C-alpha cells in the first residue's frame, strides 16, 4: 500500500498527485498493479503514529505545502522513528538548501510540481523494488570506492562529498560544476554508484568532443535511411542509459537545437530517434557537468535558460586544488603509489622539499595536472624517495590582473598566508608551537591563522607521531 500523507491545507496538491498515481497504476503492467493508494491527513506530529504504523504500508508520499516546510525536519524525524520505509517528499516550491536538509533528515527522494506519471511512477517503483540500504558516509566510501579514488580530508572536500552522498539518494538531475581537472566525472560516477540505479549502466559523453552535427545522432540514434550515409539503424546513448545514468560533460558545448530536444526528454522522458515517426521512452537519469560559469553561459546564449533550469535542479561545485591544499600530500602519495606499481619502481615516499614545491604551486589544471606531474616524476626517479628535482612544473604564464587593486592585494595576501602556513607545518611535521616560533608569532595568533584557512595540522604529522 502507498500512503499519501498530507495536511488539510494540501488538498489541491494531494488531489493532483492522487489523480496522477491512480491513472499510472491503472496502466501499469508491472509490479505496482496490486498496490493501493490510501490518503491520510495529519495536523500535528502527535497524530502520526496511528497513521503511518499500518503493517500494509510499503511507501510514504509526504506532501509538504509552504506552511509545513518550516516543520519538515520535525515531521520527517518523527516518521523515521516510527517506521523504516521509503519516503518521497512532494512540494510546490522550496530552495535547494531545503531539499538537502530534507534528504539529510530522512527523505529518500523528492518531486516538485508539475506532477506527471513519467516523474512519479518510476521513482515509486524503484524505491519499492530496491529499498534503500542505510549506510553512513564512511561505509559508502568503503562500499563503492574503498577510499581509493575520492581522496581528501579538507573541510571543503568533505562538505562536497557529504552533499554528493545525499544527492545520490534522490533521482533528480544534478549539475556538477568545477574547474578543469577537479574530478567532475568521478563525482558523477560516485552519484551513480551510490544511487538506486547502481546496477544499471553509467554512460559518459563529452559534448565538446563530438562534432556539432553528430551530437543529436549520438544521443537519440537513427533509423536506416534517416540521412544519406545511414545504411543501418543505430541506437542512441539515451537508449543505452535506460535504467541507469547518462553523464553529459561540457554541457555548455551542446548545440541549442539539441538542447531543445533534450529538454523534452528531461520533462517527459520521451525522445524521437532520427528518421522515426514515433516517440520512445527511456528511464535514464541525467547528470551534467561544466567547467564554465553556468549563469554567464545562459546570458551569452550558449545555454538556453529553460534548459538550464531543468538540468540545474540541484548542483554541486567541486573546489579547485588550491582551495584544498592540505589534501595535496595525500593525493600526491596516492599517485606515487599508483605509478610506482605501474612502472615497476620501488619509490616509498616523497621528500619534504618535494611536497613543499608542490604546495607552493597554484595548480591551474587541478588534480589531473598533479597526477600527470607525479607520473612524470616517477618515470624520472631512480631512488627510494621522490625528490624535488624530479618534479617538473610549467612556468606560470603572465596574465592581466582581473579585479581592483584592493581585491588583488587581498587575494595575494590570502594565497601567501595559506602557502606560508602549509610550508611551516610541513617543515615542522604539524607541530603548531614550533611552526609559530619559526614564524615569530605567538602560538594563539598562529593557530587563528590556521583556523582562518581551514588547515588541519594533523595532515602534516608523521604516522609515528600520531
């Protein structure tokens, strides 16, 4: 039984959802034909136990109107204490931050208006057929990646991973933003493998790497005779991703004409193969990524505004490597182990001077650039410890400063402080007192600088001292 839980003020939204479900279930030939829908209203948390504790309830659809949103956490917490059932939240309008809060406090998915069968029914079926497994963040890391690929302990990185793990639970489109080399595809894979679609395919495509006239063909496929050289039929990537995830990288490179057609798929889950007369359906989740400012791309006309609003329902921005420098030693040692094994070398560690050199560089290419630098250094190194002389960094290119004198000065001071503190902590193996003495600062002032830049001294301590 599906329990439709609502307040008396949600009559219109409840009726709309009930109609969509009833119509969907009548035409459903699969696992939901036997499911019934029961509607129940509540006015306070105290009235929830007698409503939700029925043994026949398999899933809860919680309708939240505007006046209930401020009590949403209290409501979800109360339901979670009573039953361990999948919960889908339906609401008219709220901010992405509120959605994250709902997901953190017990919701398994969420749906916004307007409601239609292609958005509601697959989510209901997926949660009923594949009940969510409770894993905390650390367990999820071990389960899917073994902490081998998503590496970092900095505040900026950990916050992003927490958000990703929440977004993975719901079946919503996600926009992944970040500079080149920050790991956007890895982030998309993480979302896919922690979602209920993990057993389905993950299909990545780089929109910028495909000629403009072929993007539509790659996505939607074609029938034989659709155009001059179409001698055989070909399925598109949307078909291949059915039941799984389609990841579109460099989405700002997608032609406007294709954006219009993809927009229809995002809204209705239907598309048309080139040369075909009938539409098809595909239950593929769409994740997109870009390394440019999305709002600027909309203003410049590279992205349609309606398309952006559809793909950017939820978003996550990956921090550049220069904003998570305390993770750099961890990443560097990870790549050292990877390429030492690949090239058959016995390099056990990286010298402090080499780490200092890496910390003082700005890394415009981010983690991908760091990986290539460590790979080249491993090739050159014939010793047990990787030295600074093995590391080859490109010369910084001169550019015209962007910003006022005050802004550029503040940015330069901030970067100097961060690099200086990292270097001192590295030199003194994370000992704050010794680092403060070397900086000729009292310990309290130096510690405040560490807190200001969100640096963790423990990352620089040797394993023996921890």
